[in-house]
């Protein structure tokens, strides 16, 4: 994270995966905190780099980034 966002950014897991209510088809909800939200193009670039890292893991099945949101979202699904 620090390599991609170059600051004190960190990831928090939330949603059904965090509270134990996930099912096999559940997605993973990640909150990224501690980065500059003012430069949307930089956020998109950083998220693209993060998605490259995440897709290297075998548990990531698919990803659908939502770059048009007010704060861009990297939506990923995983293999159980």
C-alpha cells in the first residue's frame, strides 16, 4: 500500500467478510484510508496499480472497478 499510495494509507476489511456473514458468492469490501482524495486521476492510477497486485493472488476471481463514482471503487470478487 505505501508503495502505491506513497503515504500512510492502509486497508480495512468490512462488510460480510469482516463480520462472518459471507457466503460463497460474497464479494470483499475493502476500505482504503489515509490517501489524498483530491486528485481523482491519481486515485484511479493508484487503484489500477492496486488491482494489478490483488489479481496476482489466486483467491481473486474477478474485479470491476467503478471509476465513475465520486470516490473510485475497486470492486473485486474472490474464490473461496
